[in-house]
C-alpha cells in the first residue's frame, strides 16, 4: 500500500514537474532565439564578414546552440528540484517508517551516492581528462565543427553552381575531412567515458549489495522483518532513477556555457550602424547632393589593404555620375560607404552637406535605392519581393514600380500566377533579366532620392541587358534624381552628366564622355579603345 501511494505521488509530481518546466523551457528558448536573431539584425555588415559569423554558423547557433542554453537555467533548476525532492523523500520516509539501523546505514551511504552522482555528471558532461588533452586538438575539433556548418550552408545555397561544375564529390571530401577530425576527438573522449562508466556503475551494484546484506543481517538478528527492510531499499531504487535522469539532463552544460558566452557577446555588441536605433538626424527633405571627401577605407577582414586612398567625389543633386575603372579599384566600395554598410577609417561621406554618420541609419537607407550586380530575391511571391522596398506598399504601388522597371509585362504574361508567383530560393525560378527587373522595381518603389546602380546589367546577356538598360534609362529620364552608376560597359554611360575614372582607390579623371575622349592618352580613352577592340 505504501509503495502504491508513493507511485501515485510520483506520477502526479512528474506530470506537474514535466509540464511546468517544459512550458518554461519552450518560452525561454523562443525568447532566446528572438533576442539572438534581433541582435544579429542590429549588427553592421562587418560582423557578418567574420568567418565565425558565417551563415552556416549563425544558423546552427539559432537552431541548436540556443536550445542548449536552456539547460543552464530551466534544465539545471529542474534537475536540482528532482534531486532534492527525491533525496528528502527518501530520508523522511526511511526514518519515519523503517528500522533506524537501516535508515542510518542509508544516510551514511548518501555521501557515497553523491560521489558517484558527481562522477556520472562528469561523464555525461564530458570527462575532464579528455578536455585536458592538448588545447590544439580541442581547438581543431571546434574549428572543424564550425567549418562543417559553414560548408554545409554554402553548398546548400549554391547547389546549382556545385552541380554545374560536378563538384559534389569534392565538397563531400571536404566535409568528410571535417567530420573525421571531429570523430578523432570524440573517439578519445568516448574512451575515457567508457573507463569512467566501468568504474562508477559497479560502485552502485556494490552499494546495493551491501545494503541487502545489511538488511539480511538485521532480519537475522530480529531487528526488523522482510517488509520493513524492503521498503527503504525499494525507495532507494526509486530515488536513483529520477536522480540519474536529472543528472543526464545536465550533460550539455559545457556546450551550453559556450553558447551562452556567444549569445551574451553578440547581444551586448554595440553596432555603430544599428538600423533599429532611433538615434541620429532625420531631415524632413532630401535634395540629393552626395560628397565623398578624402576617404581612406579598408575592409574589416583585410585591414592591411586600403581599398580607398584619399577617395574624393562630388555628385550634385539630380546628376547622373558614372564610375568606371579596373576591377578592385574601389568603385563598388563607395556604394557600400554611401549605404553606410561600413564607415571609413578617415575622411567623410556627406548627404546634402551632412556627415552620414550623424544621420539615422534607417532614415538614410530609406532615401537610397540600391540595385546590385547579383540581386537576391527572397522566397515568396513577386509581389512580396517588390514590397520589401517599401513598408506598407499597396498593390497599386507594386504594379506601378513593376511597370517602371519594365517587369509588368513578363509578370502578367509569362508567370502562371502573375504577381503571386513564387520566385523560388534566391529567385531561382526567374531568369537573370527577370530577377534584375524585379530588383529594380523593389529599389524604386520607395521613390528614393538617390539611386545606386552597382553594375546592374553586367551579369546579363545582350538581350536582357538591353531590356534592363532601357528600363533604367526610362527611370532616370522620367524622374530626375541623383544617380550613381557603376558600369562595366562604357557604352551604357556615355550620356552620364559626369564620368569619374577610379584607379587604386581614388578618382584620377573626371568629365563628360566627350571631354575625356578628347584627351589623348587619358585612362578613360584607353579603356574605351580597349573595350571597343
């Protein structure tokens, strides 16, 4: 009867314990993921340039590591409650309803039990001896784990390129190298786990055998009977299960500590370009004057190499200014500095005479429309992708932007579900020209004061390029706005108000197409001759 009562109480306690802690765990994990993702979105672009913050690493962190952090709070609390409740129950029932000699023996055995529990905790969390093997091995295994996640993320997102070059086996081999390194570390750890388990588990058996022997001796001496002696021992067995179960819930504490460290470092990191911040000036009107003055800049991942060396450029409101020059000269970098993806080491970038560092980041980017060389579309409909350009965009505005981008016709005639057609991952269901026109529509739907075109037609075939270029020419003709164009084909920029030639991180020539061609031996004229030939 006593055993039945204990079992009934355990059923109720386990139900309440599991449901309450499970609910708390789910809520905590959701909040941690929200805070982590929000922190990622607040970071500047330089944060994502770091290898340790690759797409694969951050995805793995949100999917797996954040869940482990719960074990430091809810998991630890749940384990503590179960262990304390089980041991207190054992002590109280044994002392109240069992032979005092056996109760004292059990009480004396508790330190041994706790010692074994401590050993099991070390086993399940990772043996200390394995952790103390060379730091190089541990570091290599950690780096291999990160590399594995990064490689997997890149292969999945670029699977078409992988397939096009028959590179599946090569990437598989690279993946296996990382897996083998992780396996090498895990095999060593497993060896020490096996030894520790082989030592700790027999201790339980010897402890239980000793308690049975002592109970038999008490029965022989007439100090107790079989029923009174069995109740404490059965309770001890019953206590061991929840205690071991609770301890096993702590097995990822080491990994959880590392995840928590990354979590708090990221959430505490203050970005100078936080788009969610309300700080900074928000002028009521934008003229569109852009000035880049004596800018020196190097990317955070390669600080030893200056991409801009005293870069200076003045763009008046309403002007179309084209940048040309060799690859790596610093053309696209200026676009990124104007968007304030990065801040220069020295010099200043100004909008309407105001340093963009003093402007609100979200407001600044709302005034700029960017069309890059390789546009990225998000999974969803054509309509939703265009609407990303302007919060609360109406269907009329979406269609108007599509018409201006010369995209409305192919959306209505070539796509089965028209504006509700799914573009696929990274826009994979659309052709290159179609993706670029959707990207242009997304950029102009907010009617930006400054339009930035970063080689918007360079990745297209001749037919698609003509269609997209016609759309861009029409946009620049209909609404006079400040436009900065980076072009690989000089024939597309001959009508620009000003052409600036970039070389080794600075502007070396400026003028109209005719002015620059009239200077024999100029860098621009040499570029034109080289491209024509």
